[in-house]
């Protein structure tokens, strides 16, 4: 690990100003940042510790929603009675991720900012445009089982690893931030993460120093909440494919279905047109398959990850089926 | 000491990586070869661009460990695990992967289980840490320690301190009604610690000897004793 200076921020705006300096980074739970610093993939020269800023409460928001402080730990968010009752898809997604120890440390804001787990991003002996712009992408021709089938570019086929972010996407959460200038803004989750394009080293649309202060949820959405994650182990593994769904149905008729997907792309993936294909229909295999067609429009595998296309279809089929039957 | 295979071999992932074959064939590696290995690691810096490097930064930190205050000065890079093991010589907490994947370093920080390898000592100034050394009350073992003994919940024992600290944190989480991935009913705040629940909640602690059935049995017993 490279040497760095360390300070504990007093206020969110001060943290943002300190983190905007060249070489500075904020540290919250640190479970991803320190991992990357040990491998010298991240080499900050200054750390701004935001762990004692508060921002750790879940409060009623405007319009009957909830406002989750950026420093609320993943385990506390998953266990909150309001989240369990009204936003079960979020609880389920959080509980499907990482381990008990990591969830105790990882924060709501930090979870959104975690970096890809692409093996080549982690392997400093191999080219990676995300780690070192212009060096190339070893995953394109390499072992790319975990990689993206949607929204990728010829520069980067990495996936976003978060489960929580997929649930946030299906809920249409909003990200509240403060800039070094003390200006505040609200970023819809759909616009928060970026596709790789020609700048895969930039994961999000945050400005330098801009700090997440909260994530807000809309009023509870009717329907059955599901998070289904397919992975190589029963626990403690990243998703190959995951589906967050909120399905409002009765008697086999779907009133509405929201769906977001993990493991497919550089950001949580959502296709509203696919949801429209399900709304107002009677549940059957052909209808869900047609929705999968819409989700997978433009999808392509890179060899080892070709299986994700049929896997996505099957996962969506069983997810919608279960959700509609239990709703 | 004689090595029949070069310790450091080249493979397709780049020159200069230690091969698994070399590790397995050199039985005395852990004792004998650490110094040359570390020298090697220092001689080949990673690919990241090297900017003007800061000298090491040191800071004062106060930690309340197993009820006792410790004042120490650490390099800011020091993980909580290294502060415990290297600065304070409390080697009960183990370093397995050093990347939050194995759980051998699990300690309780302000009563919550945490990977000590993935957090910095300076981030915990003034906080209290419980390690495996603080679990027993004098000569009386913690119920989890006793249960691990009774159920033979280990073979080599290296993961055991992390397993026990993690189990202590996990049982507290269950008593608070915190759900897990396998909890059927999110609305219920009563957690029934079935074997399935114990396994899921302990999945952050790996055991290379695969003593899992006995670990689960030990935790199951200890959980009933406490409830």
C-alpha cells in the first residue's frame, strides 16, 4: 500500500472539499477501497474519513418515502423494519450480497461506488482500460465468464458488482449529493452509473469531491418484491445474473411488473419497454419470454459468458412466475 | 535448505509470480523463504504509475481492546489486524487472505463483527475492540469456545478465532432479529437459528479443513445455551 495522509472530516461539505484535492479519496466502510489499495490499484495520497459524520439514519422522506443516510451500514438497512415491510426487494438484495462482516461495515453510499470485480481490473500485470486508460481490455479475448452482455464497449466489458444498486434501480431511488462548492443536487439512480463507452475508468457521474449524503426511496410500491440472484456458490459470491422485481398481480393477471438486472452490464440494467410488455397480461411463458427478448435487445456474449443470455431468460421466467403466484 | 524447483517461476500471467507447484514442493517455504519473497515483492512494483511518493505517515491512536486502553503510534496504512498482531503482539486474530474473503481476522468493533484486515487502525481511534483473547472470563471459557471444544469444531485451528468471534457477533445479530438471505419471513423479528441459517450467516468464515459440520453443531449448541 502506498503511503497516505489521513484526516477525519467534520462536515459533509468539508469532506467534499478535502476529497476534491488531487490524490484524495473519501473512505467510508473501506471494504472495497482498502482491498484495492493493498493491490495498488487505488493509490490515494490522502484519505478523508467520513465515518464520524453521522448520516447514519433512516428517516421519513418527502411524499411518504424514506431517506437513507449515506453512512447507514448495509446490515442495518437490510434489517430496518420499514425496509423489510415496504421495500423488501432492497432488504433481499442487500442480504444476498457479501458476508455478515462486510455488510456490517459497508455503507449505502459506498456500495453504489464499489468497483468492478473483473479479474483483469484486479491483475496489475494485465491491460485494463478501467485501471489504466489506453492499456487495452484483456477480458475481451480473455476469460470473461463474469462479464457484460449488454451496454459493453470495445474498451471495457466489466459488470457492476452491486446487488443493492439493482434494487435501488427497480425502486427508482434518488442519490442526494453535496459538492465541494456546498451546492447540493439529486441524481436519479438511472443516471448515476455510466456505461463504459470510451471512458471506462469513470464509473459514475459524480464530480470530483462530490459526496453522496443520502439515497431516497419513493413511497412504497404495491406488489410482491423479489430479488433472485444466480451465482456459483449458495452464499458469498457475486451474481452471474440477478433480477430485482416488483410484481403486482392477482389471479394470474399482472397489473404491473418492474424489473432490474444485475450481472449483465456496467450498471444496473432496466428496460421499461419490457415492463410494458408484461403490464395487463395474463401470466404465461410466452409473455415472459417476449419480455426477455426486449430486455436482451442488442445483447451479445463474448465467449465464456454466452450462457448469461439463456440464464437471464430462465431466471426472469421463474422470478416473475413466483412473484405473480405469491402476490 | 535446498529447493529442487525455482521458487519464483514465470507463467502466462506475467513473469515473476510464485507458482503453486513451487510452494507445494518446498515444504520449508513458510519458514525459510519469506525474506527472499518479500525482497522480490519490493523489487517489482505494481503497474500503477509511480507519482512522487509520500514518506510513511504516522499517527497516534487509542484503542480499547478487551477492556484495556492501548495507546499506540501507527503508520496510517496499518490495518486494525496488523495493529493487533504486529504492534500489540496479540496474535489470536489471524491473517488468512488479508482481503476480507476468509474471515480469519474477524473481531468485534463496538460489538459488531468486522474483518480487521479491511479497516485501518486510525479509523477506530477511541473505539472498543474485542478479540479472541477477550472472549473468556478468566479461566472460564466463553460458551462458544467451550462448544467448539466439545464438538471438535476445527482441525488445524487457524480459522477458529475468526469463527468464534464471528459466531459471537452473529448470535447477537440473530437476537436483535436481523434477517439473513435464507430467512423466509422478513416481517418476523424472531430468528430461528436452523442449520441453514447458521451456515448462511457464517458464510464469511472459511475453513480450509472443512470442519463446517462441527462448527455448525458447536454454534447451534451455544445458541441454545444462551437463549
